[in-house]
């Protein structure tokens, strides 16, 4: 939709009276019966990825829709990667790292925790529900915790439904 004074006037008329934010008019969201959440999990190479491996080798069930991306350390996750995941169609993003104090690189997870705190406030500003992003500390010996965490997160995202907040920015399949 081109930006002109008529469109701005129409948007101003549909402003949300509670907080004064402008809400772009979107078509109603259709409920898709076959919809499954797209979840991206960024996992630390040394602990969480090994925990995912342990969950798999122990045959513990967690959703196949969770796409795991191995990163060297939780502190190496650029917050823009999470924003890009949402832009590309992710319904939920989770960061899994070593427990604080157990990082292979000494203080990496402390940096990650600080960055994620700032990112949560940015996501709130963008209007993305904070329940769509999560940080968990999972060690290499906690395969059961990894599976439980992924099942709980997938259940939460399924209850929230499809992420349509960044729907206009997503890359559409033709």
C-alpha cells in the first residue's frame, strides 16, 4: 500500500484508543488446521547441543518442528539473528546455553543473558509477545531437561498461534 495522506488519515482513525498506537489494518487471520509452529533453537555447542544429542540418543520425544542451530557459545548469538528468524517466519525462538558459571568460555553466558534482556525489551517495543522468545540453561547431561523444555515451549507457541506481527516483513513463498 503506498503511503499517502489518505492512508495515514485512515490509519489515524483506526488508532487504538487504549495506548494511542497506530495499528495497521490487516486481513483477519485464518485458522489453518494443518498449522504447526516453526521454532528455531539456537544451542551452545558445548552444553545445549550435546543435551539435544543426549535427548535424541535416549529416544526422548520433542517436536520435530524445532530447528536446532548450533552456535559456538550463547554469547555469540547476535540479537539480529533472532529478529531475522521472526522476519523469516519463525513463530518462536529459544536460546539454550550452558548454566551460568559453567561456560566453556568462562563468562559467555553472562554476556548472553545481558543481551537477551535488552532484546526482550526491544521485542516488547516491536509488539512481539515476550512468550515467543525464551532463554534456557541446559547442560550436556540434561537430555531430559532439553526435551521437556522444547515440549513446553512448543506447547506455549501452539497456544499463542501463528506469529502474524511481522507477517508483512516475511519472505513469501510463490
